[in-house]
C-alpha cells in the first residue's frame, strides 16, 4: 500500500483523523542562526524525544570516580558495537565573560580513553537525577548518592551495581562540534563487554517490562516504556520494484 492509500485507509477506519494527517497544517519556521542557542535548545529537547539516558561512569587521572547522565545518546553501530553520547559544554564566568568549559566526564574520557554506560531503570531515576548536580571535580557521585561501585573487567571506570545493564567501553572517536556554551563533543565508544542482569536478559533477549528504562523529555519531564505498541515490518507495494 502506497503512502497515499495508507493515509486514505487510516482516515476511513478512524485510526487517523484528517486534522492529524493534513499536509497543509501551518508550521512556524525557525532559523537556528536567528535565535539564541538557549531558545533553539528548548525546541530540540521538546522535539527529539523520548531520549534514552546514558548514565556514564568515568575515572579521573587522580582516581576520582565520576558518574553523570546524558540524554544526547544512542547506538552508532552494531558491527563494531559502538555507543555514542554528547556531553554539552557548560558555561562559566571568567575574567568578566562567559566561556565554555567541558564537563568532567569529557575531561576524563579524553585523559583515559575509557568509560562505562549504565542503563537507567525506573528504580534508579532519583539517584540518576541527583548525579546530574554539578559537584566539584574531586567529589565522587557514587559516594554522594550512595551507589555501589562494581569493578569492571576490562576498563578502570566502575560500574553501577544497581543498574541492570552496563557496557564497558573504550574510546573509539571524539568529534568536537562546538566549544562555546551549549556546544558539544560526540563521544563514540566501542563496547568491550556487556553486563546483563538475569532479571532482564532472558532467552537471548532483553525483557523491556522488567528493565523499565527511563527516557528524557523536555523541561523536567521523563517517560517510561509501559505504553508501547508493535507494528509489522512494511512490505513493498506490488507496483514497486526493489533495486
């Protein structure tokens, strides 16, 4: 069924209203170069969602364990297995002007080339949120929040024992996108080991109901995965030839 036929059938069946599928709906046009980075950031986080959360543990060269959440996060590749996340550049006042400063996580990854991505389930959301606080560099979020350090097998950063899934990663590539406040650096890490709790890993698959991962929305809002649905994979229409 082509797109036009699909939309027609959807309207007839009542599964989609004409207002939802009307291609002539009025849209605002926003040029990111004509608004502030802060204002366009609000548009981004209110549009690209829900965003999974990478709860990243690193260790500084001084040996301080760091833990922080990042919602600019996704899978980059399955072969080789690569995860990526992008810590935002924070702003600080220096010499009467605002400058961009990298977060501790990025500093640690640059220095050590290692990190662990811990998956955030609903039972960990309060602890995760607390680790987003801007602690001093010599303070460990593990201690401040009361989380359990679990030694990794191939990298130095500790795993969050309370997390159902942990990925040990070595740095694959860094892509610097912007150094000003609200800019970012894309951190790509090759997965060396995956630690999967028996509670969620069953018959070679992840039980999403038990994992109950949390996603980031706009503002102070988060979401879960309880309200989900399946769609069959599409097949080509009879008049479409596969190249």
